[in-house]
């Protein structure tokens, strides 16, 4: 279940996605939150320079591995504008982060990009639980989906 606190963090993810878009990167943003609600780290997509591994979910997994105990990681929540790609889901699983809450699913993103005529990505979109079966995953969040959809359309079409 997604509550008002979750929505607040997801809205921040959308703000970060817009920052990424404004910087010339694909519109994705993520926030790592502790069990007591403290924002520990946040990041946005940074693939515009050509390194397509610079996803915010991956950066947050690495940050958590370097800065948190295994127990603290399990109690965290990763909020993100879009469902993790397989690379980011694997990083999440290996670091053993807790709950994941996302705005739009990988399936939704794939449908949007297909409708916009974007060629298929080199890595197949999979649900997080196909990569990390034990992950506690919540999403999509219908009341915010159109916000992130609009950013993807703007990134691909310029308006």
C-alpha cells in the first residue's frame, strides 16, 4: 500500500526526473529513505554523457553499500519515478535494500516509448520481481503516472 508519506517521496522523484530532463538526461529520479523517514540520498539519471549505467537506482544501491550496515539497508525504502531496469534491480538485490516504491512500471514505459517510435532498448524490460523475486515492490502509482509520462514525452519529442 502507498500512503501520503510515500506520495511525498515519489513527488520528489518526479522533481529529480525533471532535473535530469532539464540537464539533457532521461527523466528518472530516485530517493533512498531510512526506516525513520530520513532522506539518506537522492539522485537523478545521468546517462546523457554516454555512460548508460548511470541510473539513480544503481547510484543509490552503491551509496547504501558504502554507507549503511546490512540491517539499515534492509529497513530502507527506495522511491523511484520508474520501475528499476534489470541492472538496477540486480544492484538492489545484491545490496539487499528493503522496499521499492515506483511511479510507473517498466511495462508502461515500454508502451510509451513504443508509441513514440523509440527503438527497443538493448536490455529487455523486466519486472523487478523477475530479477529479485523476494523484493517488496509497490507500484505503479496511478495518481502520479501521468506526471512521469509527460516528462518522457517531453524528453523524446521536445514538447
